[in-house]
C-alpha cells in the first residue's frame, strides 16, 4: 500500500511545493526528484502486484492492466523531467517565459502527473472522471504558458472541446451508476468498477450501450478520436515541448484506458443480448476513421509539432480499433502498442524540441540539414520517425504486425484499409523527413546544447522490444490481455 501512496501522492505534494519555489535552479531539480521518486515507487508497486495479485485499498485498485500503465506513466514523466530541466531554463533565458511562468510550469507538470496516476489507479468511476477533468485543467494552464495569442487560442479551444467531451463522459458515468442501482445491493458501490465488473452480466444492456456511446465520445475527445480531435494539433504546437511529450505519450493513453475499462463492463452486460459486440464495433468505427483521416492530414502539415500530433491521432485510432476488435491477439498487440508508442512519441517530441531550437522555428520548411548542423539530433529524428512509421526491427512494427494478423483472422475485410492507412501515414512522414534531415542547412542554423539521454533510452527500449519482448513483460501483458479479453494469448 505504501508503494501506491508514494507513487500517486508524491506528485501531489510536489505540486504544492513547486508552487512556492522561486529559485529556478532548484525547481527543475525538485521536479526531476519528485518524478524519479514516483517512478521508483511504481516499480515496487509493480513487483508487489506481480507477486500477490491485484491490490485493492480504499478507493484504489491496481491490477495487471493498469499497473503497467502506471509504471509507463511514471517512467515517461521522469525522462521528460530530465529533458525539461535544461530545456525550460533555456526557454526562460530567451525571454519566452518569466519566473512566475516557470513556477506555474513546474507546479502544473506535477499536477498533470498526479491526475494521470490517480486516474489510472482509482477503482471509483467518479474519481476517474474527476482525475481526467483535473488533467484537462492542468494541461490548459500548460498550453497557454507562453501567453501568445496563438497559445491562448489553443488553450481556449482545448478547454471548450475537452470540457464538452468530459461533460458527455460524466453523463455516461451517471447512466452506468443508474444501471447499477438495479443490481448492486449497496447503492454506494454503484461507482466501484471492481464491484460492477463482478456483476456486469446483471447490468441492463440497453442502458449500458447508451452509456457507452456518451463515454466513447466523451473520453474519445481526450483520446483525440476524429471528429473530436481538433484541439490536439493546436495544443501540441503552442504548448511547451515537454508538455507535448507527456501529453501525447501519456494522457491519450489514460483516456483510452478509461474507455477500455467501460467497454469491459458493457461487454459483460451484453453477453446474453443479440448484439454482444456492439461496444467493440463502435470502437472499431471511431478508431478506423481516426486512423485514416489522421494519415491523410499528415500530408498537409507545415508545423513539425502539428505533424507529429496527427501521428498521435493516427496511432490512438489504431489502438482504439485494436481494443474494439477484441480477442487475445488484438488486445495483446494494442497493449504493446500503447507501450512502444508512448516511448517513441515522447522521444520524438524531445527531438523536435531540439530541432526547433536549432532552426529557431517549428516550420518544417525552415528546418533543414539537421544531420549536418547537429548530427545527434538529426539521427535521433531519423530513427524516431522510422520507429513510429513501423519500420522493423522497432517495437511498433511488432505491435502493428500482431494487429494485422488479428484483423486477418477475425475481420479480414478491414485488412486492406489498415494497410492503406499505414502506407499513407508512412508517405506523409517521410516526405517531410528527408529535407529536414538531409537538406541543405541554412547558414544561420547553429547547434544547441541538446539533452539526448531521454531520446537514447526510449529508442533503445523500443528497439529492444522489437527484437525480443522480455519474458516478464510478455507475462505481464498476457495477464492484462486475459483480464480485458477474457482469454490468454500465451
């Protein structure tokens, strides 16, 4: 229990402390220290769950599904904090942000981490909703950090669209609670996921499928599913780069995690109905639409951070499709994809932050010849894009191959659209990558002090997972697959 409390509440304590720290030198280190403490505690938590099984206490529940996401969230939060410390100090020195802005940044960074870890670890559906809403508010303050007209507009769009989405998710949660009142003896337990999951077959199927429609649209707005995705490219392009790394690598996972948790309840309630896979079909539809539309929009982007934000939408659509497809193979592939996409995309955004500093702009047309100007950044961008595009032997190739195999087995008609989407996305990424990496570098483009530690660690992990999934991780993902899909892969 101590491991769980330290993991979740260390960021909360750090939020309050960093709000009062005025020394920028200490704020960056304290931010890193808090993130590291949360990550170390999450490892002990994972070992405990692996040894003793699900951990339930108070309003918390940690099982094989969310514990690996907790570790992933804490890890990416730590590596992003490593990058964040010198990066944000450089931003402050250039005058884009003042000391008060830096206080707000570090405090909201930890608040962001706290709300995500709380959302992942809670067993209460109401607390889950509150935590996701808290993450929204923290992100709004981070997106508007630079106080430019574009940043404020992006933050406002994010607040309005995600506010509407989270309101729909609240209505869906209320409907789930209403369905539970007819089956759960203790009315106060009607918001407890583990209680609802145990008695899911008794939940009214019509109410549950109606609830899932609202939940899918509501939380799907946070995932970035089309057509509720409009906030995401603006938020990425205008917010600080460390926030983009955490937002794309982690928050989208948290929202998708919420959808999958509710899908498990809906599937249980529809077991004896005439349409037992209705929730899965809805997820497949939204996922495939998001996947294809985002791949097409990759070709139209002239801002490097907007381009990779559409790549995030594409991959989240692919994961949503995989979870909707169901079955052990597709679910295992989706879980693996969540892991490798988070590691790869956060590494890419760190690289993009350095590339934008080198060129002095986020415009793709003005970022040229990175390999000549600063080889480490240029090669990192090249390998990062190769990984996110699904090149072997990186881990994303493995997860996409598993998904395609599962699709050919259960829904072969969807194989061609998936292959077309992957080809379109590949072309959209590499048509812009070549000049940025190999083009002629402008004379005014100068190297910067780049922190390559997070990039190197993340890409090496993704390469490792593509070459060989460690035994402990395979068992871990398989146990999560059994919980979600009801059947084991291994």
